[in-house]
């Protein structure tokens, strides 16, 4: 494995890659056994460098904010640190204390004198935690739920020219916040079996040939965007029809914003909407 690939693996583990690089790493992880093993080793090295305080300030910050963001990985690192502390204490009982002033010297001593059963246990346990950490994370990304790119692609397809055949199983009319006031958000409950939800966003005025809608859910880091929506006539006036997959509509608060496309391709804010989805 060359240095470029090793650097890519570390950047991937720290969440510092773009989507193309992420997909490259994940595809090889599942298809190439050698690469699979290399990535697990890279994660073990990364955790070791963190525990030894060998990471740069930037990488240490990424490690804390990205790598430790999931409960599984946080627990993995905490248990690893506890195991190493236990091994250090146990070994110090039978070995000169000055030989184990830090984790690096412990490693050198173990390499020269051989590992006793405590260190072997720690190594096996740490390796198992690393394997669970990286494999579960990637399987969840592959099988447990859609990625950001999956969601964006689904939103485009549902609201594209060929989406007329996808009939909504539930719909709700949303008035702009400026018209309905700052009261409680409209409520939507989804029946079991609903696959597509249609939001009808009433426009305060119709000044633009096309609109962009941004959708912000409570737990998302950034909003999703649906482009090139065109107004239609409804009983409530000019409105935009926005279709969303039912699995996207988790029980929480939603904030939506309509922006009009100007002749010079700029986007101008038109209206804001809110919605609360219940189980």
C-alpha cells in the first residue's frame, strides 16, 4: 500500500474526504480483502496515535468531532484506553517502572521481551473493537439507511419530468409563515403503507418561472435542495408541488424555503414554510 492510499484512508477515517473519495474507499473495502485489512489497520494506527497524542491539532480536532461522533466508536476508544491502562498497570507490577514511562516505551518493551497474556488479550480485544467499529459503520452506510447522495437523487427523481406516475399517498397544503403567522406548525401524520408525500407550498406571489426549495430537517447538518420546480394553479392560488419519499419524513420539525430563479440565474428568497411530522 503506497503512502497516497494510506493518507486517503486516514483522511477517510477523519471525515476529511469528498464524496468521490469516500465512495472509492467504501467500494474497495467491500470488494478487496487486502484493502479491507489495510483499512482496519489504518484505523487501529489512528486510534493509537490519538491515545499517544501523536496527532496534529487539526487531526485531533477531526478525530474528536468526526471519528468519536458515533457511540460505537466513542465506546471503542474508551474501552481501548482502559485496556491499555490496565495492561500498563499490570505489567508495571513485575517490570521496572522506568521501562514504561509512556505508551511508546510500553510498545518497545513488549516487542523486545514478548507479550504476556495480558498484552495479548488487549491486542485481541482492541483489534475486535476496531473491526466492529469500521465494519458496522460501512455496513450501516451501505444497508442501514440512505446516504446524502441517495436522498438527493431520490428527491430529484420524485420531482423530475418523469415523476407524474408516482402518486402521493398523503398531501398537505402549507401557507407561507408570513401569511399564517408564527403559530404552531401544520401537522402531518403518515398512515402505514404511505410511500410518497406531497407538499403543496402556496406562493405569496408568482414572480418567477422556476423555483428552488430547500428542506431542513432538525437533525441534518445541511438542507436538501430540489431545483427547477414550476408553479401550478390550485384552489388556494399559485403553488409549488413538492414530492418527498415517506421514509424521508421522520417525526420532527421541518423548515422549507422557496427561492425564485431570476433572469440572471440568481436565487431570491420568496417564502418560508414549517411543518411538523408525527409518528
